[in-house]
């Protein structure tokens, strides 16, 4: 079906009057009203300047993007801040007019504003002041009632600190001063606000179309996320008690996710891969998350375990990103698991995250989880690291990851269906590792000697500095030295603060700084060597290639089957042996 949109330039009065037929709604998923006093002052000053210039051309206020929802309401996707401010401005003007002697001008403009703010009887034009043409339903925003009260009564509570009250009070003060200082222009100002200030309403045929238009037009702040839509969908399915609990839970999830350098939007994205794995969906084309969750009338969002599953997914990232320990989850205290997760976190793209989320969500409550999770993570890191070192592209693992996601659902010891890595090719590529893989390789190596996580802020240190003196290597060409300096054998983790102090000196000069490091592999290097040159880089190239290849093989590289530990039967006691002999004598065995 073709997408349709309707665009008609309208004055403020013309647009707001359409609320009589299709009421304006600020939907649940929108963010609270947030215009500052500076923005209110700017809007008012612009309208004052327009009036002072006696300009008969129109004054453009911007766009309003909306669509007609299932209740025949104008659901506003973009422009909520602007249209809310205009309603507050008109209500403040109406209050001022109501305090004035009723001249023909006062009566005229009161009538025009009434038509733009409230419902009226179609025959008598009698105003129902309790029924405004706009309603804010923003989730969890106590200001919704304040906004409605201001439009109905034209008053605010003393000392109120919400944006609706603050901005309404400011409008009232600005209007009072303007009417006092420019009485001859005051009614022209009202005329201009109602009939010369122009808005461009863009009415879409669906929410999706309206959101797409908004994303294209929006350059003034954060666009609505898919998570905002999901929030409203879940919220609207709950009773009043459930809504209160949901708001508190959502806000806590949002706060914690932000502190973990994640977002609710990302949590929904990770969770989508879990749901796809449950469906055995191995398609390498990843759907947009709004398109995915909107299937079958958003049925996945309405399941009772959605929030608890999102919270569980967030626990994983609290361990990975914030290095926290989760209460009642012993795996989060396991340093070996944390070291492998830290290695995975330096994988050059996010494809590693999906199978880890799926495995964690599926099995984190099982008795053998800690042991199996560690083996799974090691094998995953071995496969992904090797594949990317050899072929540094997403497509090298994409198909394998989607297959693995579904295999995880089948078994806690899933089959890894990835293309075999040529070990000789891998050995050669490790020495000249792609820049995107160096950090991951150094982590894997460092953690073989490290009993704690690496310091959070560390840099890739070139042991032989990138700026060397040509006289130091007289028998070697600059090109040869330049190439070797960038080999993996010349790189090592080093704390940022210490690295600044060490600067670009040669080995002897930096040796003391190395010994102050908390990186064990660097301390060992400083103690094992008295000097560092091209031969040392070549020798370390070989050692690193051998060590990494052996380690990845131990973790399950090129072995589709999941590594399982052979259970050794317990050694029988003397009493057990006597019982076995007795059973044999009696013919039972």
C-alpha cells in the first residue's frame, strides 16, 4: 500500500481549531514538556518584533507532524513542545483579555481564542471550558494534570516549579508588560499570533510514516526512539496499579542502562536476537526492531517476562561494562569469565554480543552454568578472534553467529558451525595483526599471566617507539624498521598515565615505568630484557603467534563440537569392592 501524507499550510487558529474534529494528543511515548524560559522569551520576542515591523507577510513557526490514530485523534509525533507552548500563550492572552473592559476588540479576540482552545456547541457556540482541544498523556508525567488545569482555569499553584507553570507565568508577565507599554499594538499582536503566524502540519497515514518523517526532519534534539514507542505500548496494556509499577521499573532500567553505557533501545535490540533464536530464525538480514516487535500487534511486548528479561540482559552488561558483581549470581565473581568477556568486548563489532546474551538468558539459572558459560565464552572468543584476524570483516562470521544463536537454544553445549581457519595463515596474520584486532589480541595474551582485570584505561604501547632514530639501526632500511615497529611483537598494554610519563623514550629509558605497571605481561617484559631492538621484535612475533594459536586451539578453534569434560568415575572404596565381589558371586553382575 502506498504511503500518503497531507501537507497544508495553516494559521495557528486554523490548525488548533481542527482539534474540535480530531483532538490533539501528546502520546505516552513522548518526552515531558521541556521548553526553557529562554525559548519562551525568544518566541515572544520574535512575535513582538514581527508585529512592530507592521509586516503583512506571514511568520513561519515550524512544522507539526502527526497522524490520526485509531481513536480519531491527532497523535503528535513532532512539534509537541511548540504546540504546547502555543496553547499556553493563547491561554495567557485569554486571561489578560478577560481582565480587560469588554470592548469590541476584546470580545472579538476572546471569541477567536475560545475557538482555538476549547470545544464549543455547534449551534450556539457556547464554550465548554472543561473540554480542551489538546491532552497530554506523557507517561509518568505529573505535569499532564497541571497543563490541563492551566488551560481550564488559567491559574497555577503558588510556588509551582514544573515547566508548564513556569512558562505560563512567564507568558502572563510578558503579555502584561507588553499590553502596558504597547497598548496600540496589543490587539495587532493577538491578531498576528492567531492569523499571521503559520504552521506547516504534516499529517501522515500511520504512526510509522509519521515517525519516518520526524526522523528525517528532526535536527533540534533527540528523535523518538523505538523504545519510546514500546514503552507506550506496554504501558497502555496495564491497569492503574500495573502502570505505576511499570513506570518505576522503566525509569530504574533506563537510569541503570545509561550508567552501564547502554540504553533501553539496545536492550530491546539484544533481546530481539534471543527471541529470533527461539523462533530458529537464522536469516542474516537483521530486521529493524520496531518492525520486528510490531509483528502480530506487538504480542512480544505484552508478555509478562519482557521487563524481567531486559533487566537480566542489563545485568550482563553491568558485569562487562562496569565490572560489577551481581548479587546471587556467582558467575559475576568468576575472574576467568570476566577476563574472557573483557577480551570479547574488544572484538571489532557487536556480533559477539548476541550469542552471549542468548546463552546467558537461556541458561544463567542452571546448576552447571558457571562452568559451561566459561567454556562457551572461550570457544566463542577463539572462533571469532581467529576468523577476524584472518578476514577482518563482519561477513566472515555473520552466518555462523546466526546459526550459533539457534543452536544455543537447543543445547547448553551448542555446535559451532563456522568455516575452518587455516592455522598457517592465522600464524602469519597474527604477526601483522589488523589494527582493529590488536587490542583484543593483547588482552587475550595478557590475561594468561594476569590474575585480575587489566586497568580500565590502558593504551597500546609500542615498545620500540614509532619515532626512532635512524642512526640506531644503521644496517636496516627505514621501511624495514617502520614495518617491524607495527608488528604485534612490538606492542603491549600499558596504563595511560604511566605511558604519558614514559613518553617516546627507548627501552632503557622506559624500563622503570614498565616495572610500575599493574600489567603483569609488561612487568615480565621489563624484567626479562635489558634492551629492545628488531631481533627482540622478531623473536616475540614468533612467541606470540605460537602462544595465541595454541591457546585458541585449546579453547576449541576449528572444532564444531562443544568441549565437554570427561567425567571420571569415582575410585571404588574397599567396601565397594567387597560388595561388587558379593554381587558377582550371587550372579547379579
